[in-house]
C-alpha cells in the first residue's frame, strides 16, 4: 500500500533555456546560455567572446571576460540553447503529451530576458507576457498546475556584461521588478513559485573547484547574499499580490556521506552539509544566517556587504515550502589516495556501493529518503522534489519505439524512497521528474544525455526534425500517476 497523499502533485520539469529555444524571437534579449557552446562529458562548454582587438576567444564558466571584450555569438560554434527543443513553437503539443500522462503539475521557468530583454526595462514585453499566459491557460485545459521557477540560470546578458550581474546590489531591484511582473501578470493562473533554481550551486564545491581562491569564494557569498535578499523581497511581494501563492526555495540536493569513519572525514562531511546544503536552506527557510556561517566566512576571509534592511527582508521573506533537485549522493573525504567522481557542480570520492551513470553521476535512491527525512526534520515545511532523473543514451528502434527499462528502474526506486519518507512522516507534496521531455543538458550542452519520457528527434549538432515520440517510460509513468504511486510494476 503506497503512502502518497490524495492530491499529490505528480509531474515533470524543464527550464526555459533548455526547452524553449526561440532565443531571439518575440523581442527576447540574450542570456549567458546563448553565448555558451555545446560540450560533452569530456569537454567543458565554453562561453564565447570577441576581445578588444576583434579576436575570438572562449572562457570557462568561472572565468571573467577580459578587459574590453564583449560576449558574442561566433559563426564557428554551435549554441544548443538557441533552439533547444523548440518548446517555443511546440508547447501546445508538449503540454498535450503531459496531459496524456496525467500530469498534475508542470514545472517550467520564465525566461527573464523574454519579459525584460536587457533587464533594465521598466515594464515587461507584452509579447513575452502573452506567450506565458497562453502556456499557463493551455496547462489548465488539462488540469495541470504550473510550478514556475522565476530564475533558472538565466540573468539577461546585458545585466551580466554591463551591470556587474549578481555582484551588483542593483540587480536585486531588477530581479524584484521581474518577479513582481510575474506575480502580477500571471495572478490567478499560477499559484506555485520557486524563486531561484539550485541557488546553492553558486557556493563553490571544494573538490569540484579546488582552484577557487578566497576572493572568488567571497564573491560567491556576496552573489548569494544578493540573491537571498532578492528572493526574500520577491516572497513578500508575491504574498502581498496573492496571499494564496506558495513560494519555495530550490536547492541542489546532494546527499553527502563521510568517505571513511576517520573522524576528520566525519567533520569534513558535516561541513559540506553546512556549506552546500544548509547555508542557503537556513537563510531561505529560517530567515537568518546560521551560526556556522561565521566559520565559513572566517575560513575564506569573506566580508559581506550586508545591511540592517537586508536582515529585515530575510526575516520577513521566508519561503512557504522547501524544494530541491535530487540526482545523487556524494562521498566526502580528506584522504588523497581516492578516485574522484563528479556531477552537477560537485565531486567526491567514488562510492564502491553505488553504480554510476555514463556521465559519472551516482544512482542512490536511499540518499533521497535520507535527504527528505533530514530536511523535513530541520525545517518542518512542505517539501517537493522538483528534479530527479537519469541522464542516459536512448536508442530509437526501427519501428520508432524506444525501450528505456533503465529509466523506469531508476524512477521506481526513487519513488519507493519517497514513499518511505512519507510513511515516516515527511510532508512531501509533489514530484516533478527532470527533463520529462528531452532537453539540452545544462552541464554538457548535449542532446544525447536524455532524461525524458518523451523523445525529441534532435542531435548534439542541432540536426533533427524535433518530432516528439513516447518512450516506454511514458506509459509506465502514466500508470504510476493514475494509481497515485501504487502501481510501479
Ligand atoms: C540541475 C539543473 O542542475 O540538473 C538542470 O537545475 C539540469 O537545469 C539538471 O539540466 C541536470 O543536469 P544536466 O547537466 O544533466 O543537464
């Protein structure tokens, strides 16, 4: 007997920059993802620019633009997010397929630069507003509730390039204007919101980024602080505009384990939870910085620009629910003689008890139950798992069918883990699998790393018909939803 409560919000998730495409349509301005090339598991995605002498250049994600250079789209590269999987023109078809699966909820994000092309405009673009309104109306036709992420890694490029991005306090105001426009324009159509996707990914992971200087670490903390304030202001405004709005934080939820029983590893592991998971969750759920923040700031010589008004906003703008992505667990160790494996902006030592995907991400359903029970105990807020899934290769058979038992198996085990957490008392209210339709991978820019129940005919070079097809997992998930998590066979 499964324990999912009546009204449990089953569904799937995508992000504008990975699904929508239409990067220069409808007056939309560019975002960083539009100057980010494709990549692979071996070769990192690059950000492209033209320097002051007209030479073409590329940067890694963490590097800064050289003096006098500007971000640019260059002919010699492919930019997979430009078209993505063309949700811009296919949303009706895609939503109909989600309806066919019985989705109760669809998580998507609003492209900031589709409403505010540079981020500086005073009013949102009408065309962008109409586009999303139509999408929300379409979802309601099928009884699908939108779950809207306001920011999913896509600050308008203009703000990044000319205004200092999230290292400039003024970006808070630009974001608040954007969020206010969303709450106002989509009032009555949307009730569930998330302010910042995987906000904690900005906090550098010491194994994934061993080269991170104290200066860079301090910038990350400042960037986060401005986002915390922006989120808290947005929460207050969202509640004032419509008191029925449920607004959540969104944390990249990795379950950390000590690599050995060496006490140094146990302590290192506790610190990893503090830095990577609790630092952001505590500020957004409790409304103030936790005590251990001082340790983190002292260790990296962080001096924050933080005001009394900020503290007041943080206290007033706590979230209504905790949401997170869950893909994997990670081992934390101080020992050096270990094999390092990584994924989703984090890394750790290989766990011999787990299997790893072709992209090096561990599969660990028990970590999901562990995480859910740990987090519920800490905050006692309703929880949603808003991303979970297995990035894998799919093969289209001659008759067009796609058999993905490995994906079904992955989901079955994670749904069982959620069921267990609910049975233990966790107030889990929703689940949206990641990339319910194949989308461009955020990490590698590939199409071949597929998560969907729905296959999209598009390859890594941008070739394909964009035709949508149902995988075996499509029919399986439909059954799961119809039985409210009872039938996982
Ligand atoms: C999360 C992001 O980090 O993981 C998504 O919120 C992303 O945007 C997902 O797509 C899976 O990562 P990847 O690199 O496999 O696309």
